[in-house]
C-alpha cells in the first residue's frame, strides 16, 4: 500500500517536470481530437475514448524488479524498484496509442512504447529498443496486483 501511495506522489512530482528540447507536441492533442473519432460512437459511455482505457495504475515484474506505470489523463509516470523514475505522456497519436517517457537517471529502456492491447485488466506495450514487449496488470483501488514480489519493498 505504501508503494502505491509513493508512486502516486512521485507521479504528481514528476508529471509536471520540464523536458528540455522536447516541444515536439507528442501527446499534446486531446483524446477527442484523434483521427479515430468515429470509434467512440457506439454509445458506451464507460470508455469515452481509446486513450481513456490507458488510465490507471499498472504493474509488471521485469528482470526481477517491480515496474509501476501510472497514467492519469495524458500524463504518464513509470517507477521501478531499482530506482528508475520516468515521466512523460500517453495517449492517441497517429491512430496508435503511444507512451513517451524521459527518465531522470538517463535510462532509455522505456522511452517510447506502442500499446499493443489494453483491456480492464491487462496492458501490453512494446517498447522501442532492447526491452521489447512488457505486460502489465491493472492495480485496482491503489493496490498492487497479487503475486508480485513486494515483500522487500518496504524494508
């Protein structure tokens, strides 16, 4: 529980940080301005846009480390138990769902990710570079999903 609260706090602190030289406009368009505007006409008000499905707290275990990806609106933050802290954007871009991150420690494992699929429980992202595919589980109610190796996180 403390990890989830810490992650939310870290996102709030890093989500507004400046990004030198990154005025490319990536993620600047609102989800309602996406090229796939006709996709949301089915009347399902629970998912107003494809980008809205990305929102939430997601967790994965990669290389023996817990990875938490938090998406709120167009802001994204990623945190690992190894100390990596990243912030950036997430949303629709050129008909695809993309995540763009910049990490404070210079780590480039997760700078650009394309969402392969997302539903109410699972988010699958392919990151550019050597990391490749990563699968996340939705963390409901601010709690990390069960089965993650979190026993040593609070120590």
